[in-house]
């Protein structure tokens, strides 16, 4: 027994057969009948629009697609078809409006961004085209697309390759343009230090701190106080966090006493060994973590298991950078463990510790600066771009709430600009990885 949809599908298949056999007029009449019976029928509308374009009747093609758009207002593919019609009809402004409207509704529509780059190019908007290429590539790759030939539709390969290469070539313009909205609101003078930091990242000057023990792995922000340890109460929420110590400690003890093992804090790369990062004289030296956030990702299940801690964290003004921050966890250092010296990524953020369980002979050491011996409920905030290590030489487990936070000596405009800049740099790194695995050479 045929469903109601099946006769319509058969009619469309019949129309396609007629068109492919060269009986275009008969096919078009059947497409028109299908759309009359089912307004907004997308396959038939698409074929009618294509036939109208073939005749140079761009007004009819656009009208057909607009009618379908009224039936399917959230269908992004219609916007692409409409933009193609407008481009063919030498109406790039209409094409741009159609795409920008669709992307405002569905900003993840990577193909729409790709076409928008072409439209902006047609209008001579080089900067806008570069930004659209960046949005197209990064949004697609975050969903696992356009990473290599297997994840890129053959019909898009050349356009994707071109977009990736354009983004790479235009990285300076992209990075400085990433925070143009902040510049427009607060003025260039408010962002002098951000511009200087970015120029250092681009190696336009030797961006090294004066102290040889401070070596950010990613970004050095000049002009900030060079202290290794900072007053934790520079954070306006520090007292609120400290006052929650009993509830947070109770939940940490519950988590650490449960049977399920905690994951290692250290993400090993191929060829790495754990004792390159953590060793010591204990039976099983280890640095474990119960994550609330990692690289900006919220661990909802862990928030559910620790509702009081979660509520406190949700109330704080955290450093939020897509795919980077915050990083917050119960940091668990097992007996006889030594975290070897290492450096953090940037001095735009500091690390806050709320000590929860501290046996004797445990310490944080900022090399060349001095040791800090944790005391339960006493906050400590430090710049982890200084070489630092930690140890637990006792027979009991040490637990602290570890969290990264904005460097309080950044202004609000600087924080906003740094966030946008780092997110853009992260996006370009994804495009570079795609190039390394071969997509950018696939059309050679």
C-alpha cells in the first residue's frame, strides 16, 4: 500500500526522467503541478529554479525559491540556492542579504559561510571574505567535517582548500580583526597592550618576560605585574569561594572516597611517558583530577555529583574561552607523588587553589621564587607561566580545588579582546591541522 508521500515521489521521479530524456517542457509542467499540489516541495522547486536559471530568467528562479522559503523559513539550503540565483543574475547585494539572514538563524551552516566568502569577494570586501572563510572552515572542522578528503564532499574540495589557504595567508589580519568590535567600543588606546601581545605572538618582537623562570608556552601579555604569587583577594569573588570551603571539602572527600578511579590530570601524547610529568617515591605516584571544566568543556555529570561546588562555580566570573578555559577540578595528588617542573600557557590568566585536604610535607614551589605550603581553606593564587612543581611527600592524599581565572590586572576591554583573539587563533590551528593531514594538497 502506497503512503501519501509515495505518489508525490513517483511524480517527481517521472518528471526527472522526462527532463533527463530531453523533454524539458513536459518535465517543467509536471514540476509545476507538484508544487501546486504541495507548496514548498523542495526537490521540484529546486529543479524549476534551475530550469528558469538555464533560460536566464533569474527573477522567476528567485520568486520560486522565496515561495519555498516561506514554507520552510529555517531551511538554510534554500538560502544558498537563492544566493546562487542572485549571483548568476548579477545581484551580489541580494545574495549577501539572503546568506547573512540564513547565517544569523543558523551560524553553524558552514557551506553558507563558504558561499558568503565568494559573495563578499564579488563585492570587493576582502576583509569580509577572509572572515567568512575563517567561519566556514572552523565551524565545519569543529563538527568533524573538512578535515581531510574523506570528510569533504568532492564538489566542495577546491573551495574548501582555497578557503583554508586564504585563512592561513591572512592570519595576521584575522587575529587583529578578531577584536575589532572591542576596538570600536573602547578605542585603540584601551587595547595597546593587547596589540603588543599579539605582535609578540606573531614574533614581530622578542616577547619574553624579563624573569628567566617565566616562560609562557603560548602567549605573553606585556605590562602586567611580574609577581609570581598574587593576592587572591584581587578577585572580587575570592571571599565567596573561601566561605564555601566546608561544603566544597565535603563533596571532594565524598568523590575521592568512592570506588571509581579518577582520570589522570595529564593527557599523554603518543610516545610520552607518565614519569616525564609525575614521579616520586610513592607506591603509585599519580596526579588525578575530578573535572568540572576542562578546556572550556563543562562536565555536567560531575556538576551533578557535587551540587554545592557546582553552584559556587556557576556564581563566579570565570575565564571563559571556547575550547580553552575554564579549567577547574579537584586536583588529587596521591602519596609520594611529585609533579615535575612545568610552565603554563599564558599570563593573561592565573591559577587559584582552594586547599581542601592537606597532609604534612606538601608544597607548591615556584622555581626561583619560593615554596608555598598549603593550608586548608587558605587561598593561594599564582602565575603558572613561572616554572613550578608540586609534591606530596606524606602518606595521605592531598586535594585542592584548582581553577584558572582571569589575571585581575587585565582591564575588561582587554579581557574581551584576549578572549576573541585566542578563540580565533585556536580556530586557525584547526585549519593548520587539516592542511597537515593533506586536504590542502588534495586538488594539486
